C-alpha cells in the first residue's frame, strides 16, 4: 500500500486514488440531481428509499461568499448532514459568478476573480474534507453557463487555479471536471492538453441524447477514453456521467420510456466503465406538460411518483450488491443480457431489448434449477419453467431481472 501511495503521489499532484469514486457496484454510483439545500426532508427520504446513493447539487459561490473572504456554509452543512444521515454522498458543483468579483454575471476571467474562485474552491474542500464530498469545477462551461460566451481558455485557467488551490489544502479531495454539455471534443482536447488530467479524479460529461437511447453513448465513451489515455498515459482517469436525463414533456419521451431509460442508463454506463451516473432530475420543476424543463423528474413537482421512480427503485433493490461481470452474446445485437455477480458469487441477469418486444432464449449451466424467478421494471414477479437447462422470455424496453429460484 505504501508503494502504491508513493507511485500515485508522484503521478498526481492531488494524490488522486482509485478509491476516490464509487466502486462499480450497484447502487453505489446511482445518483440524482436536486435543486434545494435546507428542509425538504420528505424529498430526501424518498431519494433514499429509491436507492440513490449520490446527490448532485449546485454549491453557489455567490450564496456562500456574500462578503469578501467570509464564507457561510450553513445551508450546505444542513444538506450534507441530511445526506450523510441517509447514507448518500454529496456531489457539489462549485459554480457560477460572484458579483463581488465580476459584474453582470460574468464568469471568472480576470486574475483577481480567478484567484477568488480558487480561494472559494479551496475553502470548500477544507470545510467538507471529512464528508467525502465530490467537488466539480463549474457546470457546462461550454454553454450558456459561462458568460458572456463559452471560452475554453478562460475556463481552463480558472479550473487549473482551483484544482491547484484545492490540492494545496486537501490533497485527498475528489475533484471532477469539466462537466461539459454533451461531448465537445475540441473543448476537451484543449482542456486536457493544458494538463488538467493531472488533478482530476474523473472526467465529468453530460451525454444527453436528444431522445436517443442510453446505449448510444457507448461510442462517445470509447472515443473519450482514448483521448484521456492519450493525455494521461500513466494514470487511469475514469469517466463519470455527471448529468443526463430525459424529459417526459409533450414532445419528449413517454413516461414509460423515461422509466426504461433511467435504469438502462445506469446499466449501460456501468457496462461501459462509468462508475457514477447522475440522473437529471429528481423532481419535476413545474406543472406545464408542454415545457421541457418541467418534466425531467422521477416524481412530479408535488412528489407524486412517476414510473421512473419505481423503475430505479426496483433496479437498486434487485441488483443491490451486484456488479456487471459481462454482456452475454445474443443473436440479435439489439438485445442486452448482462451477467451480474455479487460478493458471494450469486448471479443474476438483467435483460432488455432496443428493438420491438420479442421472445429470446437463454441457456443455463448443467444442474440449474427447474424454475427461474423474474422481476420486471414495474416490480411484477413471475416464475418461468426451465426445460433442459433452457428457458425463453419476452424481452421489451424495460429491464427484467432474472435469478434461479
């Protein structure tokens, strides 16, 4: 262990360790985005009951530092304590402008404001160091959240200053960036070329799909991983899905498709080596069925359960303690059959299809049980007879979880 620590210390200025992020074991990396700090006990209880283990939230610079050099963490202390009490890890985005340093909502771009943001980031790392908080450097700097317009050079200068300041006061901090909207390849290359990977525990991206299924992110992850290896050949830096969801508004996906996608996103991300996946959003932001932003939630704005809530709850319950071992080959490439195992070598299958519902056959090892148990994405349980170590099951867009009875 001492030798490993020394090697990592030499390779990483911030002593990033492999254990800084969740193990790829369900539901450790199953996360959700929220929009509150104090109160909301019912929301938090429901989040915990669903099985979410990571909560992502803005840690707004302007709210914390309202007087130069004075930080008020009280709202985030309450949220952190409430999350800790429920076994949920905090994931805080160090984001947005502070009028004390930049007028008119401009992002940090002058030396004084960059230095001030770095001090804020370091203060956050120091304050929350005992809570295993994940710290993210801004949110979607390649889009409208970086004012007056996206600028990779400005963002990179700020991010590097913040990372160095964090590492100086808390070398074991967990830092992720750049939280890009989509996969902006030129932005990523410029960011990596500047040496950012030396300081990061993970590269965070928001691989929204415009309604396309979660499985289509696989090629993007492969391309991004190759780019990371090119700029960080001596240290593995994982990819995390820091924000990604599907809106069930009138022109979006159906409620059932949203439910299918929330679980398939988690499973396909894990299959592609992505250990943390933050679903956007926990709760609908309004009541208008025609408004995209109002309908990303797993529950309504009044905390009524949507099918997505039940779907993720079944996933975390049925596959809790399991990790993906492999994808089992199928005759139809649109069919997915993931083999998962737990610490005592029990095995389950998670199966679904990207195509139309159809029957598929599965073989079991010799001596298998005469019956298997199936749980679908609504929680309905059934048994299927095994004949000559073979069974058939109807695949659909909603994952089903199979074990020997």
